[in-house]
């Protein structure tokens, strides 16, 4: 009887150890099995500040004129593929694709606009980013992840 109790305790201990430490799932041989990632629907369409790497919008088109001349052009789209263009004529900077995205990403993370940000606040944040005191024409069109749009067209 004593051997039966000892054998039962050993079998139970073995089962608990193997159950706790073992990995008998269908992905046991895959090296990245521990790196599960949750992907939200918004991220598939370009991302969202709340759900991932995105900025909360799928399209951002900015044109600023200073003294009646083109000064800033920033374009970001994620419809079928990422498309980014950045031109700042005040600093003689013209970038495309990943180089443009590096600069645009800094802008987006600094201004952090949402669909609820008041238009004047958006203008103020963008002017501050570009270190502009005034403009003659400010045109911004943003398509947010949820389908809402922001359209600012100001002439001074």
C-alpha cells in the first residue's frame, strides 16, 4: 500500500511538472510561438493612435503658403501602400518615401491631432512645428481612421 501511495504521488508530481513546463501545442516547434501579436482592424487600414503604430488617420495633405508663395507641402497616404512626400521650401528640403516618412512622423507625433481637435488648435500646432509666425494660405485635409474628415482652408 505504501508503494502505491508513493507511486501515485510521483505520477501526480510528474504530470504537474510536465503540464506546467511542457509545450505540446501545434506551434511547439516554431521559434516565435511566444511572440503573439494582436492586430486590430484599424491597424490593417493604416493604424490608429489608440491601437498601434498609426497616427489616427489614413490621409494627411498639408499646403502652406507664406507671402503668397508655396512654402510647405506634406502628403501622407496609406490607402493601398504608404505614400509620403515632404517639401519645405523655406529650408530647401525635399524628401520622398521613407526619408519623408521619418520627417512627417516627427510632425505627427508632436502635433497629435484627432478628429476632435479644434481647427484653430490644429493650425497653431502646425505653425509652431514649422516655426511660422504667419501664413497667406493654409490648406489641410485629413481623413481619419473612422471615416471622419477634417478640412481647413484659411486665407489671410
